């Protein structure tokens, strides 16, 4: 502990480091969950394609079962991403509040830059599109694909 950094500020810095580490771990778990769901969804689509390609006389319920499983995974993925989004939001509110007691505010400054014109790459977009928004499109696309498959199997 240095003489120029008061004990309470040092304590806040240690809590800050822990909060940032916990936020990083949450982000890593979120990425792992995304990989799992992406793999599972792709595998279901592949199995569905193989069953359809090699079994033209297959029963309609085979495709319907695969489509319902995929739709259930899409919904679970969507809900899990919402949960991670809320958890991350809470963690960064805590991190930002701790930053108020520190000499610098890297996370707050980062978001200020991203949300301002200074964060622009080429002037194409005025505001940063958050990862949570874009990553929630993927389970929606998979869900839509499985709904199409389900509707198609019902018409057989």
C-alpha cells in the first residue's frame, strides 16, 4: 500500500479488481453457453437434414420431434441470454459505482466513448450496438428455422 493511495481507496481497488474478474468470468460462461447452444442447434439441423435426405419415406413425427427439440433449445437459449444480460448489467453498475471512488474510471469512460461520436469507426453508425442485442438474434433465427421445419412436417 502506497502512502499516496489511502487505505480505503486501496480497499475499494481490491473490491473493484474482484468485481471486474467476476464480470469477466460471467462473460466467459456466457460465451461457453453460446457455443454449446450453437453446436446443439447445428447438430439438430444436421440430423434433421440427414434423416430427411436418407429417409424420404420417414414419418412426419421424426421431423416434428427434431423441430420441437430445436425450438425448445432456441427458447432456452434466448431466456439464458436475457439472464446473462441482466446479470452483466448489474455487475457493471456495481463496477461503475466503485469507479467513482477511484482515480480513473476505465469502464465508464469506455462506454462514454462507445456511445459518443468519438467511438465511431467511419461515421456509419451513431451509437454502439451492444453484444446482447446482436447475440439474441441467433437463437431467434434458429427458432424461426425450426418453426418452418415444424410447419413443413405437418404438411407432409
